[in-house]
C-alpha cells in the first residue's frame, strides 16, 4: 500500500500545504538530495568536456612536434601556460 502523503498541493496556487510537522523536514531532505545529484551530474559533464579539450590540445601539440622533427626543423621551444 502506498503511504498517504503528509502534505497536499493547493490547486489554485500550487503551494505545498503540510499536515505533519516532520513532513516539511523530510521533503526538504529529498529536495536537497535531488539538487546535489543534479549538480554532480552537471559537474561530471563539465569535467568530461574539459578533458576532451585538453586531449585535443595535446594531440595538436604532439602533431606539431612530429611535423617539426620530420621536416628537419628544430622543435619550437615549449610554451608555459599561466604566465
């Protein structure tokens, strides 16, 4: 059997009306868990995209170094980032 919710929604305003003192705390915990899981999912996508960009940049650097060595040219000096 399904548990009867300790809150109901107002039809006109959409506001949640709690009938139990602990229901508000329980609902707040559920909302917080959902928010944290959404943030984790978003951060995961960001880190994957960041890694893809880094790999692309590293591939380009390696390709340039190989081309420079194969062409008989001296390899360009390594550039330091962040300065």
